[in-house]
């Protein structure tokens, strides 16, 4: 994960975060699931089947969120340790 922040006079103008390949794969998986739900709705699939797939999407999004939080916490910890050891 890489972060970049441009600051001028205390104001943040841009914030860019690049996530690991695993996070990008999870995002692609969620995107595919949502497209599948859209297709099911357009094809007139039963509500039970659509809701089942929606729940799968929700679970995938929740898992993605947890993974992103874990990566952010890990990166912050590494940066704090480096700073405390004078390595940055």
C-alpha cells in the first residue's frame, strides 16, 4: 500500500492510496457479483435468488472493508515503529 498526500498551508489537496493485489482482487470480485445481481434482475429472476446474491455482495463488501482496515492498521504500525526507531 502506498500513500501520497500533498499539503499546502495545512490543507490537503489530493490523497492517493494504492492497495495490494489482494484488495484489488476483492474489489473485482464484488464488482462481478453486483453485475451478476443486475443481470438477475434484468432477466426476471426470483426475488429470493436475487436477495441471496445481494447478501453475498454485502458479505463480500464487509470482508473487503475489514481487509482494508487491517492493511491500513498494519501500515500505520510499521510507519510508527520506523519513526520511533529514527528510520524515516
